[in-house]
C-alpha cells in the first residue's frame, strides 16, 4: 500500500546528490561526513550514510488541542565509516543534540536534513548514542506543500508511505536501516495512544496518561505509526498465542460497523496467512481505523492503518488480507530500493487472489484469466513495468494486478508444490532482511531448478502484453469471453484504497 509520492525533478536531484560546502570543509579533518542520502533510485535524499541504527527510544508528549508534540529521541547506532559529521532525517525544531553524552553542533539543510557534528570525530565500528530534544506542531511542517501528519477531531495520526518519520522523530529514513522500537507517549487523560507492537505498560499522573509500546523486531521507519484519539479497543489471541489488538475510532459514523466487521477478521486471516506464508514474524498483530477522511490503507508493522473511507462501500475484508500479507512481504522482508516495490505489492495483491480461492469466490487462475482478458494489448496497463515501474507509477494499479498476474504465471510454470514452497521459504530465509526483485528471481531459480530470468523479464520488465503463446503456457488463455469472478468487485474496490 501507499500514499504520498515525493518525486524530485532533475534539477532537484542534482542538488540532492551534491555534497554541501560544509561537508567539503569538514572532509579535511579526521573522518568524513556521512552521505545525505542512501542513493535510492526513486528517492535519493531518503536515508543517510555512515551509520546503522539498531534501536529507537522515543519519549513523547502530545496535546491534541494545540497539536504540540514534544519529544526526546534516543538512537542507538553503529558507525560504518570514520565520521566527522552525519545526517538525520527530521523536520521539527530541535533544541539540543548529544552524541555519546556530549553536546553536538547541528544545522539544517535541504528539505529535511539535520546535520549533526559531534564534539569529536567518530571512528568506524563504534557504538554510539544520539539524543535529540525537539518540539513542534507536525501538521504545520510542510515538505513539497504536504504534511503526512493528519489531525483528527480528537487527536492525530501518522501513517504514510514512503515518508512519514520526518514529521515526528529523527531517523535514518530508509527501509534498508531497520531497528527495534520503544515508543512512550503521554496524552491527556481520556485519550488513547496506539503504536506498533505490544503495550508494555500504561500509567496515569497529573491529568496525563502514558502509553509504552514495544516493537521488538526490526522495523522500517515508514512502518512506524502513531495514533492519538478515542478508540474502542478489542483484544484477542491467535491459535498460536499471538496477541491481537484492534482499535476503531468512536466517531466513524455510518462506517463504524463495516470497519469493525472487517478488522475483527484479523485473527482468522492471520491464522490462514500462516498456513500460506509460514509463522507470523512479529510480537503482535491487529489493525486500527481512526477518524481520518482517507481512503488508503497502509501495512504499518503489527498494526495496519485503515482510512475511514476504505469502508465507504461496506465491509472490506479483502483489504485486511492485503495489509496483513504485507507483514511477511514488505515488513519482515523489506525492499532494498523503492524500485523493488513488486516485492511488496505483487505478493500482497496475490494474497487477495488466494483468499478468493479459499472462499470459493473465484480461483487465482480465474482471476488471472479475467485480468489478462480485460486489458487489450494497447492498454496503458501493459506499459507499467512492475519490476521497476518508475517513481511516478510506483503505486499504479498495474503494479498490483500485473504483479499478481506474474505470480499466477509463475505458479503455472513451476507447479503448485514448488510455488507454495517459494511463498513460505522466501519470508523464512529472508526474515527481517531486505531484498530486491533480482534476489527473488535468483531465489526462484534455485528453488525450482529452472531458468526463469527470461520469464520474469516478460512479466515484470517488458512494457507490453505477454504474447498469446506465452499466456497459453502460463495462464491457459481461455477462448471466448471470460466470466468475472465473484470476488473481483471486492478486490477491485481495494484499488481505490491503494490510491489509484
């Protein structure tokens, strides 16, 4: 799932990739400045070089009436080079930074770069702590005239892709640097605060209630979420004892019943997904629906976000299947580069086809035949390449539907036994890591014993409809009109949820 795209133009790219003058000045001293970005194909300014974060400890206080967020963030990291200076991605006003307990100098640059110069250079391989004190109103922070922080009638919510962290905590903001999290937030009594993982403790003092959330497995920054408001919260456990925490805003109006009926299927869906993808990888599961007038959903780790309008048309179980499937494909195994989005969305979309098959509402083969037949050769659908769609098409419908189509074609090519072994062994063998489309191609070749590079090139990288011959070998290409599977309207309805 997605929402926000920040696509810099060519001139902006040249500025982002250039080394600031201050960096050149420091380069003569011990160590060199860390890069201001990781060099992502679509978002070169995302993330930073020179260090890897292992843990974030966020201690926050939020007043919904004024939108004031106060925070102290402690980052535990290891340097990956000799550093004279390093960057954090962050946009709110900072009052103090300490590195290994000593005050550090800091300055801002670019759209959201916080340049930190420690009191003394840092040698490669050193464990460091970085403490950042800050405060501000996140809804007033605009980057490219956009804020990811959404205020609600009784609080606020942060859940966006590919960028969200810069609005509420300093970070190394790229999926390749995952970390564990402790998120502690104080809100006025009578208000609740939700985040990732499990609720470790809850205390109340002097009119404020503090919620302490813990997510103890590696987690990407954009998958880290926070919701403040008034919720009806239900708890459950799966058959394997996994805690389930679901929350629905108390003021959803006509959508409340549909939202609750949808996310209350979380336990059932998670247990089924374990039979398809293997053991669930995290310490909790659930979902939440705040009063945000948004149609999109997002696979925030352990606790997916669902916008209120995702349920405008009634119960939407298919989108819950999609976001929960991401816990394996996208959250546990994360992409290496944002061009590898198929690693996330193709598999989550295909999980909806498998759910349809399980429910007897249309097999994955019938869905594949229908999708293939609905798009003639000159349809722009086939111009989008799921294996590298481009930033402007990163969340295009073809990434989902053509991405799932490729998986059904793979299933037919290698057979059910090999295919379903792939679905389980990929997230097992790459758990908590990062991977690319090329990595999956290599993995599939190894597991199947077949040469598949040409096959994947046809289905993921060619801007054209696979020829009838190729379709016959992999999809069956039935003759005559193709009937619409019973589940298709529900699956298609989630396309709006994914921002298309």
